[in-house]
């Protein structure tokens, strides 16, 4: 079974390495367990792990609001 590094998994998911690590830290996506080899820690992603994350990604609210959405929400509160 082929395994991928977190950088390779991020590339397959079309995310940045930083974004995938933030999602893992915020527990927004399921991630494989951390493995240790000596003093090095890493995650070994399988195709199944990547597909599981691919299904969850559309459901993640990333918290960004555009200027337009902010203005619309303020206008709605004033009414």
C-alpha cells in the first residue's frame, strides 16, 4: 500500500501544507496517527485517508468573510 507525506497529501487535496496542518490542529479533518522513527515524527497518508478528507472538505467552514458579506450582515442587523 502506497503512503504519502503530509505535503504530498496536501498537494493531492489542492491545499497548502499550512492549511492542512491548521485543519488537523483544529480537528476539522480526520488525520492519520503520528508515527515516530527515531526523533522524527510524521503522518503516513493512504489513499483512503485522502479520500476521507476530500469528502469532509466541502463541509468545513473556514471562517473567512468577505467585505461584501460583512456589509450585508451589518445591514441586516440594523433593520
